[in-house]
C-alpha cells in the first residue's frame, strides 16, 4: 500500500523487501499501467518467500497475519524499545506510534481473497488457513513461535487501531522487542562493521534445582542475581573450582530462571574481548539486564587479552553500565597463570610485587567468588541416585552404585558431569 511509505517509526523491517512487495501488489494489482503477468509473477514469488518463512519459523493459520505480527515484534525503534519491560510510555511518541499502527492495521487487515480471485488462485490452504508441517521451528524455538502466534490471534480480534496498538505494546512489556527481547542467550560475531550480537536459539533448558547439591554456592549466585534484576547493587561473579561440578550449568540455569524478569545472557570468548566495548555500547540503553558470560576463563602468561577485560570491568574512563554484569567460570581461582619465578627475589624483572599484583588484579575485580568443589564419594553417589530417579533408570540401588563406582574410576573421577555421563550410558542401554 502506498501508505506504507508514510511510516515514521516502523521502518527497516527484517524481511522488509517481502513486506513492501506485498504492499505494492495490494495497491497496483488492478492497475492498467502495469502488466498483469509481471504483477502475477511478483505475487507468486512473494508467496513463495512467505511460504519459506512459514516453514522455517513454524507459522500457521493466516500467514500474512503471522508475518506482519513477526515484523511488529522484531522492529526495534524509538517506541518499541521504550515500551519493552516498562509498557506504555507517555509523550508525543504515542501519537506518532498511533499513526504507524493505523497503517500497519490496514495492511494487516487486507483481504487476500480479492487477490485470489483476480489471479485465479485458491489461497485458502496456502495463505489463509495454512497448516504447519510440524509444531516446532528451525529458527525460533517453540516458546517464541507460540508467543508470536498468540499475539497474531489477539490482533485478529481487535476492532480499532487503539486496541491494535495496545495489544502490541502489552507484548513489548511482557516479552520485549526484537532479538534481545525474544531470546534468552546470545553469542558474538565479529564483522567488518563491528561486533554483531547473534541469538542462540537452542539453550539447554536447565534450572538450578537440576544441579544436585551445592546449595550454598547456588544461593550466593541467586542472591547476587536477584539484586541485579531488581535494580539494586550487584557484583561481577567468578564461579571457580573443579571440572564438571556445575559451574557452566549454573549460569545457563540463571538465564532460564530470570528470563521473564528481563535477564539476558551474552556469551563472549577470550579472543573476542577486543569487541567488549562495542557490545556494551549496543546494550547499555536497553531496558534489559545483561550478563556477559565467559566460560572456562583463564590466561597463560603470554596472553594479554585479560587487559581488555580489566579495563571493561573497572578502570576505563567510561563507567560500566548499571544493566551489565560479568559472570565467568574457571577451573582456576587466580585467572592468570603464575609461576614460582614470579616470586623469586633474583630475576630480570626488578619489581617483583608489581608483577604479582598485575596478575592478581583481574581476580580481585570479581566482587563475588563462588567455589564449586568436587563431591566426595557419598555426595557423588547421592547425585547418581537423584539423577537415576529423575530419568527413571530401572536398576536396584546397590547395583546402580556399584556400577557408578566402576564408571567414575575410568571416566574422569568424582563429579556431577561424570554422574550425568554414567546415567546417559545407562539410558542408552535401556
């Protein structure tokens, strides 16, 4: 529709070419100035692209309604980002948004039966009442797909632009907007234009209760995260200790547990620390809380990437935003490798204490340190029993523990990871 050119806030859509092609067809399909065959070819090409999108995103029902809803929930603009988490905002921007929503509702409500009759194509099964191939999505997960489809159904029931705007705004408040609103976790890609934040669409759905034991450690992590999401003072966290004890699992569980309260997780690898300032610049003015997650963090003596991290955490001219914390896991408490020679009195470096302090200063910038130690034999057996019950392993307890003891002797020793691997082995045999 020609009116789509008058949009002020809602522009630069994802899949925008498809949107504007359909809008053009709606305006010109009966025009005498254009060749009918050319318009028909554009219609079928656009329909093809819409079908591909439906399959990859798991849409169903009215595909055009699904698509327009998808555009609305993913468009990050001055209005949508102001409403995320907080809901309806005041000011003149509401009138501008209402202007755009009037156009979007007109596009949303377009009757495709008119196109169907004109081109002699039955669009009912392909466009109006489309049945999904499967209930899941290759790009979005089931949760996100369902939320988009639910909003679509509510928009279909609206009778005014005000109601239409209210439903979309409520979605922004409940679930956020764009990739940062819809997804829990992200990774970083370095591009020629700087760091790009990319959604991780399949994060393990674990919760802290799934981690057997470590109650004190988990509570310290919960307390700090609670303070953070509530807007209170909180500290950067270092989870350190033995391998396979649940440090990384705890961070993933935090992302799942606090997602609905606006917490997001961004995974950054050591070689990407030079992009940290760019990443923080992209998220510092959003209404979410962000944990920058660094897994298995440690540095050899020759690696200097830790200097980037130190500057970001504390020490640069620009203050770290209040909506950003850093959570890291490591098998080392002191993240930078030290040697006995660092403390020798005679050597090339005359300032011994300066060298040691340089290496310890990174650890000191994590206000909360949480220790995850390897379980003893009794704790390991308890983990095995709890996991066996959870996954319905059919085996007598005495035999279960005997086999578990044999397994851990040849598969990495006493740890929660070893226990989980043992249970996976048993499940594979059932």
